[in-house]
C-alpha cells in the first residue's frame, strides 16, 4: 500500500477517483458531452489494458485487436436485432466468440513472430472486417443501430451515464487484477518470454501455451470493451473494427507505458484527450497530433507511466 | 554405478558437415563428466542435443529409464535435465531472486496462476534461495540482472540451474570469459556440487577440468575419440597430438 503514495501510482489512482465523481458534476453543469467523452476514454482504456496483456507483458505485437472490439459490438447488436436484450446473453456471446476466434487466430499467428506476426494478426482482423461489411442484412458498411441496450440485473446500459459507471467499474477491477497479474507466475512467465523466449523454454515452461492464453485473454477483454462501446454509441459499425483502431490501441499502450499497470489508462486518456483538444483548435489537428505522439515517443520507450516513475525515482534520490 | 544419461550413435549434420558423428556417451549417476575438445569440435551442438534444444538426425538419448529423444527442452527440464548457457542467458529486467524463482517454479509446475505473486510461492522461493546461496549470490538477491557484473551473471546462471533442483546438470563453459579469481570461485563451487548432482561439464579451462572431473571424454570433429579418467587422458598419445601446439595439458 505504501507504493500507492508514489507519484507513479498516486497520479493514475487520483485520476481514476476523479473520474468516479465527474458525471454528477458534469450533469449539474448541464454538460452531457463530457460524460460521453470520458465514457469513451474508459472504454478504450479497458481495450488498451487488454491489449497490454498481450503486447506489454507478452511482447505480442497484435495489429488486429480491433477485430475483438468489433466482435464485442456485434454480440450486442445482433441479439438486440432479434429482440434479445439480456446483457448476460450478450456477454456470453461476446466471451465465447472472442475466446474461440482469439484462440484459433492465436494458434496460427503464434507460429510466426516479429513482422510476420503483425501482418497475420492484421490479416485476420481485415477478414473479420470484410465479413461484417458483406452482411447487408445487418447494415453492411453502414453498421446497425441498437434499439435494445444490454440489460444486467434490470439495469439498462442505454444512457452514457450507465455505460460510464459500468466501464469505470470494469476498468478499476481490470487494473487491480493486472497489478496482481504482473507479478503472478503467469505474468512473470509472459514477461520473461518477451525478454528471452529461449530461456523460458529451458526453465521448463512451454512459452507458447502462455502466449496463446494471454492472446485469448486479451481478446476476450477487448470484446468486453467492444460491448460497452456498442451500448455507448447505441450503434455497431464496421468502422470501429478498422485496422486503424488496432493501430490506435497500440499507440495508447506505447504512449502510456508498455507493460506497466496504469500505462494503458494514462495512454488512452492522453491520446483521446489530446485528440479532442486539437480537434477543437484546428482543422489540421492530425498533423499536430502526429508531432505530439512523436514527442512522447522520444521521451523514451517507457511512456507516461515510465516518465512518472523516473521522476519520482529522481526525487527520491534528491 | 548406474548410468543416468546415455546416448546411442547420436548424429547431427548441418548440410554436408557432420557436427555430431555417432556419439555414444554414458554419464553415470553422481559423477562429474567433462567433455573437452578443440574449438569447433561440436561440444555446444552436443549439449544442445542433450538439453533438447536441437533435434538429432539419428540416434537415441536415454535419461534414467526414459527415452527422451523426442522430447523438447521444457519437457526434459521438467524431468530434471537442466542446462546452463555458455553465453549468459538470464532475464535482464528481473531481479536475481525473480530470475531464480521463475526457474524454480518452471522446473516444478506450470505457471497458469493469475493472482498470487510468483515470489509468494513458498516452495519455489525456498528452492530459489537455496540456489542463490549455493551460487554465492545471496547479497545480490534484489539487484536487477542487468546490473550484475559479468562473473555475477554467470553465478546467476548457475543459481537458476540449481534452483530447479536438477537430477542432471549440463554446464556449458561455466567459466567462459571469467577472470582467474572468478574461475577459482566457480571451481570451488563446482566442487561443493560434485556428488550432489550428476554433472556434464563442457569447459575450455584444462586446469579446472582436470581438477574436477571423474571422467573426461575428448570430442574431435564431432567424434568421441576417447573417454577415461584424468590420468588416462593425460597419458593418451592421440590426445596429446591434438592439443600439441594448442595448449599444454595440465
């Protein structure tokens, strides 16, 4: 618990707590935009945390995680289309399909490594994208509206506020778990594999099984983020599973701090926040945004979380 | 004494080059068996075949009562056939204790545990501490592997092998690149390990080999030329001929 008092932990924890009390204040100020915006931040933070398990811990550079966001979205919209609004059904569909697809694509992708792994995960995601686009009866290119939001215990995720708190709860639980996971045998085996794959094998651990489990786990969690996103937008569309989304997730994780516990949250917040501010300031926001990301990348490979950690380490020495 | 590890006409070729040429070797339980040979004799290739990192083209490897020819390195490590590397191979971002505990855990069980900390695993931790102490790294337990000196990294390599509580240790040049003092420390360490473990040692340092080994096998161009006690090897004319001009046999 003493660790929580260090800036590297304290700042993200305070940010999370601040986000818990933000909605009533925003509503009091008659400003619903910020609730929707931060709900989106929370959802992407969940997706980035999920990717971080594969990418940050396992070193598996997947450029196809948008596929799982898409599966999550459509596991809300498709049952809803047929009048099923039970959140448990949505969740079950999401978990099952993501686990199945994650496991199958993971099995094939993990036979490769490096650039080939990146390309093959991208290829799978594009396949999923074009399958959805080709399903004209479900809106195809245009996507489909969601008339019946997921319902858990009588609570409907049909307002930004309800999605917001649901996402907040999921993110806090997930972050807490990742904190444990990082030092657990599973997390250590994964992180060891990223540093020296050969050595993990000679230690007696079948690395590929852990990598496959990590990839599947991260796929399922990404799917949950997709479910929340579908409810937030009341819409499921193929554009949310475009390959650029996979790229943005990677940028969030790297920006925040690869393999750190709070990094993905900080990364999602910084990424979407900067995007929003720049969009308001200039039409050519993308050019400025690129430079901003470049600047952070040059700060070092440990991202925002690493920067906070280094700062506190220096203060500790002084 | 019972044979613990046995190879039968083990062969490995890289294209046209025969790197391991019908090697039939037996290592008895409890002995320290050394393999020597000039550079390029195929010592590391042989170690890689024994550890399971490299598939053999033909021949068999028996470990205890089991045929392990078809098993991979992680399966062999689980059975107690544990190796250390010539080029130090540790996890740089982990501390000495984390490195060693992971090695201890991997030898014993799987890592499909998602909540309790690795360092909270008492059994693995106890084995790790034992390995660290045996390797003489106790004071450096909480230092990152990346911050260790060269000799210390070699010690960590040994600690990781020992933490696995192996039946059989494959040591690939544990003294490579060490200073005289560091080498002496490792020789002293290996002396304490002798008899507790069955050890197959590949080493260039002839003084160390002749001081430690119960039996020595000489590998030349992938072929096992002769196996014998240090005295027999020292008196062998063929061995002398091979090493003549290269270095004096102790």
